[in-house]
C-alpha cells in the first residue's frame, strides 16, 4: 500500500498551460480571502477592506516567498549549472513561507499605517491567521503534483510512491517516502481548527490583539520543526542541520515567548478584539 504520485503536474487547455502547483496556491489564496472576510466582518470591520489588502499583500507574499527560496537555495539558479531565469518560474515549485509571511505582513502593516482602515494591524493579523493556515494547507498539495519536498524512505502504508526520475541521489533503491506535504497540510488544518473552534484556547489567545497571530506562528513552526527534519531534498546546512530547522526553531521560540509574555503582562492600552469564530 502507498499513496500514488500524480503522473502529470499540469493541464493544457488550448494555448494555456495550467500548472497544478500554481492552481493549489490560487485555491489557497481564495479560501483565505473568503475566511478572512467573514472574520473581518465579525471583528467589526468592512470586509471589502480584505480585498484591498489582498491586492497588495498577495503579490508581496509571492515575491517574498520566492525570494527567500532563491536566497537560501542559490546553487540551483546561480551555481555552476544553475539557470538564473528559473528563479522566476514559481510554478516549478519553491516558495519559502518565512519570506512570504514577512513581506506580506510588512505590506499589510504599511497599508494600514498609511490608509484608513476599520481595524488596527494587530487585530487584522488575528483575523488573517486561520485563513493563512488554510491557504498553506491547500498550497502544500502543489508539492504532491510536482513530486517534490518529500521525506525520508518509509514502509508505512501511507508512504508516498515516488518515480525513479524524481528520487534524490542515494535513494534510487527506495520506492516510498514520507509524504511531508500531507503531514504539513494536516498540521496546518489542525492548527487552524484550534484557532477557529477551541473555545477555551480561542478566548485565551484573543484576549489581546496579536495573540491569535502569535499562536499561528508558534503552532506552525512547532510542526514545521519535525516535518523539516524528515525531508531529504537538497538544502543548505549549518552544523549539519538544515537551515530551515534553525529558522523554524528561532521563530518558534520567539513567537511562543512573546505569546506567553503578553498573557502574563497584558497591555491595558490595547483593547480586546471582538470574538472571532
């Protein structure tokens, strides 16, 4: 028993070529917008403002995510056999979530700081957090279509069957691998469910603006630590450990510390946001 890998990563409709990776990203973005509009309205804001923010934050997130990937994996694009033009081919895979969230968040902050929006940046960040997790859960399926970013060999029933042409050097004799795309997708869905539906947790993390977003970062990076440790794709290492593990660890510690500190030392100047489902 094993999970199959799709035999095609694209579909051609007349002169158009639609890559499933890009389609997964777009579906994730659409889901995040729908979820965030509802939460934004319940928080007391005009949901149309979500569309305005998304028009700038989405391109910024894509640019930031791709830039992080290229910077941390330069050999594939600027190495001896690299192809610099491939750096813009996002449909082939390669998006760093750290860069996407960083540049996307900065863009939203600048827009709210300079514009006239119903809610503050921290409350907007809380509103967006569950939708971002849903978007990541859907987007990860693009890696399945591209037969990429899978984990170490496994004989578990849900092991992912990888064709020989997509297996890394040194792993040609193995047929099934950990489906890390599925692990991360399920983890993101679980984290989103916690933020959306767990009453006690929801009350705890929304007591102050920014708590839900910090919880999102903390939960996601906690899962990313063990998922990243399973992966065997090419990556730069520091002291024998994948750089993304160090990044996830630092962000997890920082976000969790900030979350706990804000709970212990709340700032009475910050009004609590409206209850968000």
